[in-house]
């Protein structure tokens, strides 16, 4: 079937009967000249960000293994987020680069295949990131709400089961894209709505509870055993880290959402402008996978210390 795509690159409509090109608009194989520079620029940026996403998240995953001071469920959730970002740098961005460059050089076979593969992979890893951020926000809320029961209620086993469940659940999104495009849109809207509502709700609840807690306890917040406490300042820092990571993902995702909303209107007068803007918005979305490791280092002291020790161990070897 893919061989037919390559041979029919002069006739995109004939290619629509093939599975690998059935999502193709008319521009998939016949690239307008005004997109050539867009493809070259976005491919260049994605090549750089693919490398930084892979290296940055690989370092974060290694650092998390060496970090013992973080509560294990929190490590499991951070590991899930770093793994999804690693997948973007290792799989999604290289396929996206192949899609862009195959349009420049006129390789219809690669262009057909990459046009299907990169949105499917992107849907999957973005969904994992969204669900993980939702669970992280709930975890931070439970740490404050349950107090002494938190460590007994939120165990590493439950956290691992939750992470495995959200990775399996996220498979619905690429499957929906392949089977029914309209269902994929509905699922994406629902997922984005949950991503906006739940972390916002938990953050507001945390803020209100901390205000009430501040009136009752001035220095320390009871978490599990009588002799074991978590300072309010330390907890606030963990919530702040969650907030920055959440806002970064939101800001990187909003542009592509706006482009998609405008594209659905199918207005031919703005479509030619949306195509290049859409590629830069896609690049911004993928850039989030390179940005998150930096945020981990800046906002999470335990991760920063482990990565610093790891870097010191690696430098002599170089």
C-alpha cells in the first residue's frame, strides 16, 4: 500500500484510498513552496529539541533512581512524566522531522508513513503527560488532605498501578485517531477539559487549606508518625514545582489548540496562514519535553542535587 503512495505522489486524491494516506489533505504530498522554509526551520529546531529532550529526561530518570529523599509515589509520578517526555524526544520528534524533510525532498513514501505515525505517537505521549499531571495534582492535594494517613494510603504499589493504568488508558487516543477521527477530537477535548479543571480545582483547594492550616499551625504540618513531620515550606515548594510544570505544559499546548480550533472552521482564507503557524505551534508543544527537565532541576531540590552529583561523576569520564 505504501508503494502506491510513492508512485502516486503526483495525484494525492488517488492516495486517499490507501490506509497510510487516508488522513491526507491535498497538501500532504504536494507541498506549497511557501512551506519549504517552514519545514526546514521547524525540522532544525526539532532536531535540536529532540536531542535535549532525550538527554535531559534520561538524566532526570537516572537522577530519580539515585534520589532517596523523595516519597516513592512522587518519584513514580515524576518518572512517568519524564518517560513521556523521553518518548517525545526519542520517537515523536524524529518522525516529525522525517515528515517535514520528506516534503522538502519529495519522498512520498516516507511522507505518507510519517504523516500517520507522528500524530499517533504525539497523541499518545501528550495524553500520558496530561494524565500524569492530573494525578500529580491529586497526589499533592491528598498529601495535605490525608495528613497522617497519606503515607499509608498512597503507597508505591498503588502509585505504580496508577501509572500503569494511565499509560494503558492513553492508548485510547492513538487508536481513536486511526479508527475514527471525530472520536479522537471528542476525546482530546475531554482530556484537555480534565487537564484544566482538576489541577485548577486541587490548587485552589490546597491554597485554601494552607490558609486555614496557617492559622492553626505556625511551623510544621503533621504527615504520618508523631515524630515525622513535613515543614509547610517544603510542602509549598512541592506544590510550586507542580504549578510551574503545569503552567509550562499549558502554555506550550494552547497555541496548537487554537490553531486546531481555527482549522476546524475550514476557512480557506486563513488556512494558508494556519499551516506554517501550526508547524511552529507543534514545535512549541514538543519543546515542552526539553523544558521540563530544566524545571525539575530548578524547582525540585532533590532532583537538582542528584543531577549535580551525576554530572560530577560523568565529567571525569569525558
